[in-house]
C-alpha cells in the first residue's frame, strides 16, 4: 500500500490552519500543522515532510525568512500562501526558489491540484538534470559543489547558498562542460519552456550565478558568454580535486 504524502502546514491563523488541515486530510494526505518559525524548523528537521505550505505573514516573522532557513538544510518542496495578491510578493517567492505561490482566498481544489503537481515534479526529480550528480562532490575551476547537500564552495573558499534556479543551471552546465549551450536550450532545460522574444531570465540567472562563483564577475573565467551562441562552463569537471580545474 502506497504511503500517504506528508504535508507540513505553517499557518498562525487557527481557522485557516484547521480548515486546510481537515480538507487535505480528506484528500488522503498526512498533515502536520505548526504555528510559527521555530516549530516549523523543528518539524522539518525531525521528520522531513514531502511538501511544506508556508504562510508568508507569521506572528513571529515571515515565510520568506523561514524558507531561507529551511533551505540551509533541506530541499523540501514549498508552496507559499499569502493574503496579499501583489505580483511583487509572488515574484519574490518564486525567485528565491519556492515551487509555487497561492493567494488567499483560494479554492481548496485548486490548491490540492497544485500540491499534487509539485509532488509529481519532486518524485520525478531523479531523472532531472539536478539529480544526475546526486551524492557526489564535483570539483571545477577551484570550486566544489555537493549535489546531495546543494552546498557550493567557491574559489574564494566561501560557502554560498544557491537558489533552486541557480542550482539547476549549475548542474546543467556541469553536465556539459566546455559545451556552448544557447539561451533557448538553457531556458528549456531550466524552466521547461521555449524562449520568447526579449526573455532575459537565463541571462539574469547566469549573472547571479557568476557573482557567487567567479572571482571577478565582470571578467568571468568559469561561465563565458559566446555572442550569438550562448554560455559555456569553461572548466574541467572532476570527482576529485584538481589543481586549478581549467
């Protein structure tokens, strides 16, 4: 018999928390509820859920901060809930790496559908580019990336936190060292959609990753731009430390 997916709900509004818990329980999920950040961190560490639903406005802080704390030790899929409908909050939530964002009031059936979609993506991640190097430390250009813990140590010896998009882009580049990948290819690999005119999301993602990897992002040596072509990781990739990695 297939085990139930465990959902952690972090919500300080009792009526919303209880109603959501009751509804999702009826949909066949195992539900754990907590009120604030401290209890949420304890719950994720003690018994990691299959998915977490985080309210952005909490009495002891905010969901964005909680999400970043969770990402220091866990890659549990996250859906944000918010009473605000502004695009800014939704964009921030997705940019920092959340899997989805739902505004209150919401249709419980829609939320359930979104939960199932996120869980499906998580279950099939074993075939995604992010998981190809799972469990191995990878060395390149003086940097070390552990795809199991998602920890990156750059050439300056700094341990830096990568967003979900940055991790996915880096993993793709690590799978294709010294190979020029077009913006269209990278957009399709990272976001699963074809490029549109004036879409610069890949360029922005590369820029953010360079700042975390490169000694001098203005004169990149690791991720180089090929005008009219795309981007390439210009470093050897190895499972063992190398002298310089290029």
